C-alpha cells in the first residue's frame, strides 16, 4: 500500500493515528515519573524518548502540554526533575494503563499498583519494579507550533542498571534486561539479538 | 550498578558513549536517503527517529551537522526532501556499514550494494530493498547548543508498506514486516509481540 500527502489527509482520524504512529518503527518505552509541588506522584507512559548525546548526557521527549499545571509537563517545569523507567513483560499491562486519562492529583502508581521509589536528592519518583532507571534534569524546551507539542530536553543525572546486564564496553544488554519496546499506541514487544557489530570502517 | 552525574563525567569516553547510547532502550532504525544538488546519492544510518504527531504527520531526527555541505544535513536543507527506510535482517550488516565515514561524493548505496530507487517527485533516493519506506519534507530545525547537534523536523509526504503488514485499524505489523530495531551504536535486534492492548480507560 502507498500513501501520498493527499491520501494521508483523507484518512479517518484514528486510522491515520495508528498508521503514522506505528510506521516509524519500534520505539523506546518509558514510564515517566514526576511529582507536583503538592507532593502528588504522577506516572505517564512515554514512547518518544530519543538520544541526543553522551557528553553531556542529553535526551529528548515529546510532550503535548495540557492546561492544568499538575501533570507531567507542569511537574517537570516546577521541580526540574523527572525519572524514566524501563518496562518489563511482567508489568507492561500496568504501564499501558498509565496512559489512561486519570484526573490531576490521582497517582497512577496507586491506580495501577506500581511502587514509587525515591533515590538520592531526586525530586521525582522512580518505579520500584523497573530494573533500568534514569533521572533527568530539565534543560530546555522547544515548541512545535504546527501541532501544539513541545520537545523537552533533559540532562541525565542518574542511571541504574542490573550488574548482569552491563557489558564490558559499557553497553547495556537490553535483551538480558528484558526491556519492553513498543509500536504505535498500544502494541508491546520484546526483542531478540541479531548481532553486535564492530565499528564500521571504510573497506579499501 | 548506579551512576550519578559525577560518575558519568569520570567514565572513559567510549565506555560512556556506549552506556548512554544504549540505556535509553530500543530505538527506531532507519536508512536515511538524500541527494546533493550535484545529484550524488547519500545513505546514512539513523537511530534517533521520534514521532511528533499524526495530523499533520510530523517526525524528528537528531543530526550532528558537519562543515561539508554535501552530507545528510546539507542535502536536506538544499533539496528539502529525505527518505527513511526500514532495515530487514537480510541487510542489517549493510545498514551498519553505512555508518562508516565515507568521503563526500561517495554513494553509500554503491559502497554497500543497496539499490537507490526514485518514487514520484521526491528528490531523494529510497532503498529498493526496504519493505517500509517513508519520505519527509523539511519543516524546521532546532539547534541544541549544549552539544552542537540539531533536531530536524519533517512532514511525512509519502508512505509505503506491504499489504500483508497493514492491520485493519491502520497499524503496521512490524513483526510481520521484519523491521529491525537497534540499541546503542552497534547492536541490532528483531522483535516478538507481547500484546496489542485495548485503549486504556479508567476503571471505576
């Protein structure tokens, strides 16, 4: 099947959403934890994480800001901190449930029965059940006026991974960590290694 | 293992690169095709694709601009077009080889033996061997001054996917398409379905 710009514009809204959201390929899946100034916990499903650089360690996410300040975006701007937690097959259904539109002030941790965990001075809750955990400090945001979304860039200030998933060269073995990947808005997968290749050089 | 900001700063450069690049989770993998004003073809390995929205259909990639204008970034700014092509297990080693630093003017298509393909009026080559193909028109760019990278946002103007991978709701079955996902800078995977879940609603 082929679609041009005109074809895409004529598609039914949900059909187009499913198509565009899934055709980009497998995505990183994270549970993003924040805390409001009132101390309420928030946990949201994110699949827009992207790597920006390793030194300084920077990453991005795409957020659709809402009016109420007590949500992921408002909490990040208030506390400057957020956590990113990998999802395991044992709780991917709970992770999906965190994408439901709970009212402000309701803790998704409580609603889906996941455990908030606090580490060091980080002002956002981690997911206790996750094996790979990251925390970020807000750096900058860029508004995408074309569709009212915002790219939030953060600096990685904390990382945690199981010792048995850390390889000699610093790489994380995501297969061993049982990290879940997702596609579209509702589909979850695990992965199997094809190969880890040597640094690509020009063959003379 | 746990790393704080201070720990990350003290890591050996390549070790830190491998760690930060892989700990974010599985990434979308694309071969990005462009053409120079001179008509030279360029094909580059990208793992920073992220979804921004479906209406209009927008996506982002992260680029490290180089000085020479005849590269991915220069070509996108010149022609305004680029293609994104999924990688199959049958040619993931060729896709990795496209990350080697070939001189400007050298076609990675020729160097790794992949087939440039032109469709409609799109001024960039697709990968003939790919089953899922996308083309984008340049929309805007945002410089990340902290590490000299640039986020390039494009509007999707063409999509192609095999009929047997298109589901009733518009979703693409990436397992059936045999789309390859990657982690870090050098590791490639295929995925297996855990589950496709219904829209998450609040349980009363």
